[in-house]
C-alpha cells in the first residue's frame, strides 16, 4: 500500500489531516467472516500500518446482515468515532455505507467496488487475474485446469475467476470442464 501511495503521489484530504492530528486514534475494520484468507491477510497488513501510525484497530465481524446487526455497528461508531473505516466485506449494505458517510467517517472498500460510488475502493480485476494465471499454467504445459468455487452462478469473485480461466482456455484451444 505504501509503495502505491508514494508512486501515485497520494495526499490525504485536509479533513483527514485534521482528524489525524486530533482524532480518536481508532481505525475500524469490517470483515465478513473471521476465517476468510483475504480478511486475515488484510488484517495483518492493516495492523502493521496502524501500529506504525500509532493507531488502534477495531475489528468488527459484519456477517450479521440484519437491521439490528447494522444498528449495533452504527452505535459503536457513534460512541467511538473512528478516524477511518476499512470495509473488507463485498456484500455490505449500501444503506449502511451511506449512514457511515453521514457520520463523516472516511471509508475505503477493499475487495469490491462500492455500489454507491460514495467511497473509494481497492479492487482486483478477478477476470484478468484468472486469465493471466491460467495462461501461466498453460505456458508450463498444464492443459487440464479446473477451478473450485462456492457458487459459480453468483456474480462474485469466484464467477469472475471462472470466466477469466474459461476465456484463457478457449483462447488457447482448450475447454474448461463443466460444473460438477
């Protein structure tokens, strides 16, 4: 992250700079589930970054998609006033994010673009990544490549990775095994 910040010349907004000097010292992170590898890796990196900035990281498991679950998170935000919010949850409610925006908490989505377009996001192009990965395997001589996905029909990272792999296989003259 730090390399990208330097490379692109990112400068925090004046509002962020004010919060940085006199804020709560807390950065909140919402994760969809504890055991997800992406979440674990991101939490590790965020923890290192928060420590380097002398900030505390407050992690919230956000799989409770009910109104009561979101109300509890909003209550925590109002009480603790985090300086920033990192969302590692691809399917978080747009209305929840808009509520966070109403509290003037800077937010960034990681792993999926924000549907509301109110927040910056960091997102991987899963189709291109799978296409490139499949071409790499084909270049090594592998021709029987399969993908395991929890729901190949949902518009998700799994679906996009299958599409990228399928395209690379077709471009190389191979097929992707049908779903089992």
